[in-house]
């Protein structure tokens, strides 16, 4: 496969929209697999509702051959796991105040 010869290129793969029977080559060819909690649920077959669920799902996805997993969780932040380290890292999302930028009254 041509992509295998381009291994000096860093790849970030977002499996959206996810499918449960994703070709295993997508994992091994990805330096970073970046998915959200619903995609991780579909890929692993297990619920991802909490940070601990995300840690478990990240370990499972990393075991499929990618270099790192970045699992985004909206207001809960994200979980990051790299193959070169054994520890998952939770990065909390800061609280923000939403601003409506679609105000048509102007």
C-alpha cells in the first residue's frame, strides 16, 4: 500500500462517521486516532460516558496499533493516551460562557 511508504508523514485520523467494522489498517497507519465518545463507543462496543470509560476505551483503541489516542468528550474535556507512555491523561474543559454570534437584530 502506498501509505505505508509514507511513514515519515504524521497522520491524524478522525473516524467520523464511525463504523463498527473499521478496517484494522486505519489503526496501524494512524499516528493519532482522534474520536469523540460516541465514535469510541461504536468502535469498541462499550459505553463511553465517564472519564474512566474514556480511559478504558483509549487503552483498547491504542492496542489496535495507533501511536496515540485523543478521545474528545465535550464539556468533560478529553483523554489522551500515547503508545510511548502507559498513563492516560485527562484534560478538563474550561467553563465558558456561550455567545450568540448569529444575532440578526443588528
